[in-house]
C-alpha cells in the first residue's frame, strides 16, 4: 500500500512495486483522474491494483480506508507512508491552521496508518516512511514542514523498536531535490543546485528504488536513507 500514490514520487513507488511483482493498494485524496491513470499503468504489469480514497487528515477516514483494504485483500505486507503536504510558513506569520495541516498529514496520518495496518500485516512485513532531508537540516521559511518531517523521522525510529519483536522493519527514505515545487523560481532552483555536490536533481525513480530495496532487505530497520545527491553533507 502506497499513500499519495496518484502522482509524483508516490506514483513512481507504486509502479516500481508492481514491476517488482507486488499487488498494489493505491491511495489518493483529490487526484482521482491521476489515480486511475496510475492504476491503469500498474494493470499493464499484470499485477492486481486496488484504489482507495481518503482524506488522511481525518482519523475516521483512515480507519474506514483500512477496513476497505481488509475486506478486499485481507493482508498487507508493505506500507509506504508517502502522502504529504508542503507549504511555506515563515515563522513570523505562521498560523495555527498551517501548523496543524502539515503536522496532521505529514506525521499523525502516518502514525495512524501504521496503527491500522498492523492487524493486516504478517510478521516480517515492512513499513517505509517518506521523510525529507529537511527533517534534519531545517529550512528557513518552512518551520511547520520541517517539524512535521522531523516528527515522522522520530516515529520511524520509535516504531522500528516497537515492532522489531514481530520482525516488522520500519525505515525512512529522505528525498532531497527530486521535483521542483510549483512556485519555485529560476533563482531558487539555481541556488538549490549549487548546494548539491552532484549538481543535478534526482528522480522519483531514485526514491522508488530505495523504497523497494528497503522492503526486500530483512536486516535493516530504524534507518533513514538520504537520496539527495550529497546535499545533506
């Protein structure tokens, strides 16, 4: 199951799992047309694909979504918490609603998805959370986003310890510059590229490859793999 799988990184992750031989549960909230297009692409691989819709800021909708997964499939071997929102929130003008939205979707939703996935997940399953290098680096102008991703990273470590007795591995993948945000200016893009030792963007497929790798490896847990062209260093 991949949350936020209709487009961008989530789409790449979902299709990578299908190519690797997995059946896929594809979650979306607003992007219905893109979700159907992603599902059609997955169907060409011969794998089963189920589409589920939910607003992950609503705990009741999360519970209902997993009830639907239980009824349709009965089990869940891998959960990828990818759904997220990014909004610039300068600390000088930060509003409570901005903070709550990013914390609720980027952090709380992942915790609740894990909680509801566990009854469906056999021992030896895998959970991968999509964090961000911002969780550790911190970006001026984005305190709510950075805090939410830092919370997700802390959740990853806590859940890894809690679920180790069931051999359920919990890891994180932290993208760097993969896709530009819609409001990025050319000057901002150039400034970012200058900070990347490899001097280029990554791709959604780079993230997907790391996620599939972590789903397959049975002796890695509690880790945060940065896919950032060296930007963090």
